[in-house]
């Protein structure tokens, strides 16, 4: 859907990746206690492009994502985009924990 939203193929895209806390109420699966927020919740990984278009998200427990968890998400995302646009340049931006050896 993301690639189909463009009228013409861009030469380059910027993908911003981040995780965000989402408090839950009751006993949903995958919920974890997050001491920083002092609540139970999820911490999905979300990706938007540099123009603010939603690219994708993964619902996950409320803890900081590891490089081993981030890598397959990014690989799948980049492969999907490249299957539509094989020659596009992709710049990934994220916080420091998205720059772990497993991700790079």
C-alpha cells in the first residue's frame, strides 16, 4: 500500500523508525510492565517516511527492542519496498538503539 500511494517512483526515501509506549488496560497478551512509564502496555515499532506517510508497524511487548528483533523487521520492510522499486535509495533514521551491530 505504501508504494502504491505514489504517483511516480521517487529517487530516494527517508524512513524514520521509532518505538512508542501504548498503555493498556486489563490483561491483553504481550503486555509488559514498563517502569519508565509506571504502567502496563505495548511498545510498537512504527515507521513513517520523511513526509509523514505511515509505512508500517509491529505490535510488541513494552520493552526496548533489541537489534536481533529490529533487524528482521527492517529487512522485510526494505525487501518489500525494493520489490516495487529496485533502484531506490533508502535512508534509515532512528534512535541510538536502532544502530546496534545486529541492525547495521
